[in-house]
C-alpha cells in the first residue's frame, strides 16, 4: 500500500492588513496589561537587581545614540578640516567633545561600557576561549583606542601646533 502525503496545514491568522493590525493590537494590549504584574514580581524578587537592570538597560539603549553622535562629531571635524584646507583659513585647535575637553573621554567611555555590560568582558568568565578571544573585546579596544589617540595623535599634534604658534 502506498503512503499518501498530507498537505501541511494552512497557517492560521489574518491574511489582510487590517486583520494583522488587529492581531498586533490585541497582543500588544495583552502584553501591556500583564506588564505591571511582571514588574511587581521582579521587584519583589530583588529591588536592587531590578533597579540595576533598569539603569543598565537605559545606558545600553543610549550607547547607539552616543556612538552616532561621536561619529557625527568625527565627520564634522573632517569636513571642517577639508574646508579649512581648501579655503586656506587659519587652523584652530579644539578638542571639545561635549562637556569633556580631552581624549580621555574615549577611555572613560570604554571603562563605563565595561562596568555597565560586564558580560562583554569574557576575561571575567573565560569559558575555554583562546588568547585572542580574550584580548579582542570591544570595551578593551575602546580604552586602547583612547589611550593610543592621546599618546600618538593628540600629544604630537598639540606639540606641533604650539611650535607653529611660537614661530609665527
């Protein structure tokens, strides 16, 4: 006797846009209505961990915005440098990045990142990873980049610009 193949069941759920929107709205309101109970349960388990996780989540959410802002500053600095060069304008030295006025901003950012997201530092829990896996970690690379910039770019640049100002 020959086995017959069955067709897979048709996926249930709405197929039109209005039905999908209503389905999404219903699931969203259901999740939102259960949220206070879930937060209360987590709070009762450990208020300190709940607050810590809230702060860590907010900071982790702000990281992409901070990265985008830093990229904007970098692109603007490059464009300004090209404009100064093309128009033969006087150069100006400014390391102002928001409220912090030195390259240590990058190093401090990397250290804060390591504190906020310690799971990114596999040095703290090296589950049989090799040397390069442990060394090449994003927060450590950020700290290294800040130190390298301060030592190899900022200091020689400032010394050169101060030497040019003295000669002029």
